[in-house]
C-alpha cells in the first residue's frame, strides 16, 4: 500500500496552457482516477504547484526557459480542472519556486515512521517527467534513502516522449521503482 501519493505540477499551464502537450493532456483522466483511488485507500495525497511571480523572465529559470507560466493567481497556475475536481481540501498544496521542492522532501521525511523512511512507500505522478518529477523523486530519495519510491510511467508525461523515457531510465538508475 502507498503511504504518500505526490501529484507533481498538474497545473493548467503544463497540461493545456503555455507549456502543455498532447501527452500531458492524455494522462489527466488516469491521474484524476489515481487521486480518487488514493482517497478511497486512505493514502495521504500532496500536490506540488510550480509557482512563479510576474518577474519570472528575470529569474535564472526564466532566462533559460523564456515562457511565462504558472504565475501565482493566474488561470495557468491553477490545477487542471479535472485534477482539481479529484482533490479534497485536506490534500495539501505545496508551492515550489523551481523544479524540485526541499520543503516537500522535508515534509515527507517528517512523516516517516523509521529512520531513512524504511517501510514507507511514496508514489509520484505528474509532469514534467524529465524536469519536476525526476527532481522531486531524487530529492525524496536523498531525504529518505530507505523508502520505496515508485513512479508510474503511465501517470507521467515529459516535455517530449523521448525526454520522458530518459527521465524514467535516470530514476531506475537511482533505485526508484518505475512501473
């Protein structure tokens, strides 16, 4: 059984907006279903939100990815509607200013019942496999080296299908269970 499901950046700008893709749109129904199933199983669910300010283009990330996206309070920052409908108010939203969230890793570590997270199962899904999913998976692996980390490849989408596949292989190499 999964102890913690982390839904990474399933926001409008990454699905149907500025950085959206057909692959991201295709996983929405399955991710929404996974959230509902986790709720039924009693699994804790957390969401990350890529969160930028209006001066995004002047940030390091903005200079390297000059596409304004996920500006806090804009429609593109919000969860994709079908994902938002699957979420309940007790499922926290964790804002992150860049790819990975050390706050998320610390929160998961505080929930571990054993040192290093032994016996804990953490599942990740979302977008983009090759940027935010892999970044958060590796931060979680560093914070909880004994936890079982799982990424369902069918519940993730990368910037491109090729980058998705490379990110999955990177995670496998780091002892993350990719199914």
